[in-house]
C-alpha cells in the first residue's frame, strides 16, 4: 500500500488545530483521540503503522494541547466543545464515516461524540 503523510493546521472553531494524517488512499478512516487534557497525540503515533495496512490514520492535538492553540475563554474548556471540535475536523479532513479510537480522556470524548454524532461513525473504541 502506498502511504503519504500530510500535516499542518486547520482552523477549527476559530482556533489553529494541529493535525497529522497518514494517508493510505483507502475507504478506511481512523481518528485517534489522545488522553489528557493537556497531553498531545505523539504517544499514539505507533498506530500510524495501520496506514501500511490500508487505514487512513488521523492524529490531532485537541484544543489547548500539544501544538494546538489555546482558547482565550475558559468557558470553552468543556467536553461539548471538544465534541464540536472533533466533528468539524472530521468534516474538514474526511467528510465521511469514521472509526474513532480514544485513550483515557480521549475515550470520554469518543463516547460523548458517539452519543451526539453516531450517524458519522463506523465504530468507536476506547482504551485506558
């Protein structure tokens, strides 16, 4: 399988959000959700190996984490805001159904996303 890496920033809800996409040029799409809050996606990057098996793997740093911008208003630090950030990122990069994989706090975010946007999911997995 051919694979390329795309990385940069997307304007999501008015903030610069860092992402890194391992493209496998297939229909399989995975979005990873790191733990924290306050962490970054870096420790999940071994999952990029899935791109060698035909899975597009998207990593991103949630708002206020890693390389992503922090909101100026403390009121934005909510799970609901994180869910909307994830949905906007999904639309901008994949605009298709995805599987989400959440670790620790990312698992909570994945569950909240699945409740609100189940129609955009092929699957949801959590680990701690």
